[in-house]
């Protein structure tokens, strides 16, 4: 990429939208290749300068190490944006937008599943 060209747009590999009840959209999940993470992160960091990022290390099954970055931002209403490099697989990144209602329902489901064990 030269200085005169715009950054490459990451290739999206999946988009999932989950609706819960009558409240409309409660989660939007976008999966894309990890090599596009920097472009997406920079765009959201410009829009939401309060976004916080943490870096940790992860390994694949063969033991190779990779950096894993997780950035989060929440608005006053509790809606949360989470951006993760190397989400699930080392080649994938994920952007997830969630509402407080979605997260509460997910926590209740998880607690019920743990109780059922």
C-alpha cells in the first residue's frame, strides 16, 4: 500500500444478527480476517477515542505464539462494542455489538447451563 492509496477494506467472512424478543436487534457479530484488524480498530478508535485495548498472548495447537488484542467501548446506555483480534481462530477477528439485555440473557443462560451440570 503506498501513501497515496486508501487502506484495504478487510474481507468479511460472516455476519450474524440475533434478535431477542420485541426489543429488536440485541447483537450484531461481524467476523473478518485478522490481517484487517488494524484497519477496523483504527476506524473505531477514531470514532470512539475512549475505546480501551488490551494485548495478550495466545497459541495455536502447534504451539506457535500470536498477539491477541481485545478492544472495548460502552456507551452511556450500556451498549457495548467489542473488537477482538484472533477470535476463536488465529486467522479471524471479530466485531461484536451487544445490548445490556442481550448480555443479561446470555449470563442467565450460562448460569442455567452450569446449574444443569
